[in-house]
C-alpha cells in the first residue's frame, strides 16, 4: 500500500512527462494574419507624437506646416478617432471592422433604428468579455457629422475638410484648435477603456501641434497618399468618386 506522499510523487512525475510531451509535440505558433500584422505595425508606428518643437528645424514654413499636419494625422487617422468618423456605418477595434451589431448614423449621428444610447452610456462600462472588455461611453457619445467623414479619405482630403467652414460646422481655425485641444469627447480617445489602444501622445500635444500648424499657415499635404482604412460600403463608394482618373 503506497503512502499519500508516494502517490503525490508519482502523480507529479506523470504530469511532468505529459507537459514535456505536449511541449515537444506542439505545433509552432501560426504567424499573425495580414490584417493582424498590419494592425500591430500601425500600433507600433503611432504610439507617440513628436512635440511641435521637433519641427522647428524645417526652414520652409510651408514644408514645416505640412509636416506638422502629418504628425497630427497620427491621431486623426487612428482607430480611436476615425472609427467614429464614418460615411454611414461606424467601425470598431484596431482592425476597424464594421460595428457589431451593424448600425447606421441616422439623421443626427446618434443611430437610426438602434440608437447609440441603447448600449453607449455616459462612461466606459466594464463587461469583462474576451472580445469586448469595456463598452465605450461618454455623455456626448455619437458620430461626427457626415460632412466630416474621414474613413476612406486621404490626409490631404481630411485637411481640406477641417479648413472648410461649410463642412466643419462653421468653425474657424482657432475653434478647430480648441476642439482638438479641449473637447471632452475628443479626449475620450486617450481614455478609451480597457481593451482598447489609446490615441497616440496626449490631447495637449495634439493641441500644440494644431496651433503650430495654424501658425505656419495651415498648409495641407499634397493630394494623394494612403486612405484611412474602411469597411463601410458608403465610404468606399465616396473614395471611388474622389479618386482622380488618368
């Protein structure tokens, strides 16, 4: 008759053998999918912002202004911002997949059929899921106006939108700067709740970059370049219309 200590010793030895076999025979980990790899690369490239002072060495004011806006673009095109600037259907996640359940913006940007407030409350809510850790929220939660849709647009096109009072809500450049630097809903991008990557840098840095961009003439990048990724059919249709022919 074995003692309890002998039984435990045999069990421990057997477990060690099983673990060794599992490790030895385990298949190598699959490489990340192209989408996952792209997301990881995007996150590596956009985790920080350069201060406005970093661009002081660019002698030409126009070139400096463009460089400053491109740095602002790290925030503007980041999923925490661009996901809620759709043509019709908002996106979710760092991979920018369509919002689930599928929702439409509605006439006021607060959802049609299924209002945003059905799930999104006055603050981030912990749910502890494996795919969704928190449900994002804010007292003013909603989508940007359709005239400020960024998904499917290039940085040059977004820059033109920001400067156009007919599309930016009648704002002056000074009001645009204040919006970037102090708006509380914009600030949510740096406090998005567990399970989400915050926007790069800080809101204060974005405000400083925006002011420096304005001070150097608020020059936009040249037409062309990469478009903000989107899975929204409405944004893709708009992008086709905006793409020069020939």
